[in-house]
C-alpha cells in the first residue's frame, strides 16, 4: 500500500484532517472554557498528541511492533484527552483510517468500535443532558462508512494486483510459447534447407566418388571428370554452409552496424542505458556474436527475475581486452548459489551458458550480487593474436 500513489495521497489528506480537527477542537475548548485547572493538561496533551502523530509516517504502515505500540500510544493519549475534553472526539475519524491501514482486519474493527464508543460518549456529554438520536446514530454511521470505503478500496487494489499478476504471467507464457514455436519453425526450415542443399550435395559427391573409383583403372578420363564434378559440388556446399553460419548470427549483427550499434539497439528495446568507453577497435565476428548473446541473456534475466527499475550496458575497450558490463538495481541474488532473492534456481540457469561462451574465447565472466542490492555481470574477452586466429 505505501508504494501506491493513491494511498500516499489519501494518507496526506488524513494527516491534514487530523491536525485541522485537533486544532479546531483545542480552539473550541479554549473559547468555551476560560482558563481553568484542566486547561494546562488539555494544551499539553494536544501538543503531545500532535507530536506523536507526526512520528507515524516515519514508522511506515506495516504492522511492526513499533508501529502498533505507536498507534496504541496515540489512541491512549487521545482517549485521555476526550475524557478531559469531549470536544476532541471527532479526531477519531483520521484514527479510524490509521487503525484500518495498520492493524489486521479483526483487530482494526475492534479498535474502530472502541473509538466509536468514545465518540458517542463524548457527544452525549456535549449535549448537556438533552437527548438527540443523531448523537448516538451519527458516530457509528460515520465509522461504518469509513470502514466500508476503506475495505472496499483495499479489496479493489488486491484484485487489481492479482489481475496484473495474471496478465504478466499470461504474457510470459505466451512469449514462451511463441519462442518455442519460432524455434520449432526455424529448426524445420533449417532441416529442409540442409536436406535440399548440403545433404543432397554430399550424397551426390559420394555417388560421383564411388563411380570414379569404379572407373579409375578402366576409364581414367571419366573418373577424373567425376572427381571434378564432385569438387564443384563440394565448393557449392561450402558456400551454402557459410551462408547458414551467417544466417545463424544474431539478427542485430546481421543487419550491419557492428557490435556497438547492436548493443545500442538491444538496450533501446530493453529500456536500458548504453555507454561506450575507450577507443573502439575492430572485433572478430565470433567475439561480437558472443558479447551480444551474453548481453541478451543478461537483460532477459533482469527483465524476468530482477524486478529492477533500471539497467545499464557498458562496453569498454582496453589495451588488451574488451569488457562488457551489465548492471541493474534489482533485488539481486546470492552469487554463490546463483539464486535470486526470494526465488529458487531461476536466475542461475543462464549463467553457465554465458560463462561457456566467454571461456570458448579465452575470456572470463564474473557476477557480483547481493540480495537487495542489485547485480553486476562482467565479461572480459582478451584481444590477443591467438583469439583472432581462433576466430
């Protein structure tokens, strides 16, 4: 509730109403009762009640022991004040809201009933012995309306949160289904293309080489012609294989623009910040692909598990290595176990794959995270000659 802007606005209204009612009650008492023996007590208790009420926002809204002790202290001071001066009875209305917002439902209803009894008693005292049904009916009616409105609003908020959770869960399930369907469709497409090109070509090469072997001694010219044809088919198959490798590269890289542009595009899609430090140098395609894949996996973890409000990508070019940092301000996790705070075994699923990608290029991947304090994932790839040769 304390994170809801409407709840904060309502709390401010109730705070203002409380101090207005408290001030009006004190002025009414002083105007109607010239200075007398109880007046210093009334003034002192009014100041104490105001000071105590100011402590409420500092303690939050959750039913912690300190918050509950504060609430009952405020109520006790108010009750003493009402006994001495019934004019302060209507300060109970903001206290209704405070009790309902702080205590469990049953305890809150008991507190509201107790406050209502004090209000009714005070109103009867102010009537100077005259009977007025409104003095008995009005306070319980106000308490019932305030309680019903608050409970209704709280239930509406709970239903909205549940609906939002269901929508988020459904969206994730649909996204997972779409990814699976896309993966299956891509596998089917690749299998058909491999069958129609590489597999057919390899089968033709095998047949031509077998025919060349059978005619090698009896008809050398025909055998050599078969070998040349097989060589031509092998060349075409090699071109097809290279095309497959290019098509399987990350789409953002395949569109051109290099790693920096691909990371900037990815950061834009994920609403993350992006920065480049150092003087850029040309990177092998294998390094660019690995860094982009690691960034995609890390930002997917941030989106799905971290509950972060912001994330940032930083690509740093050093003299002997390139470093990619992905930082978020989410709930973090135990980096030793790979488990996010409050969940089990979710976040760690992608880390081994990222670490393997880095190790295949002679690099390292490190994760720094603490529950509640965000996460920083850093991958460093050396820019050495062996790496470029291996690429």
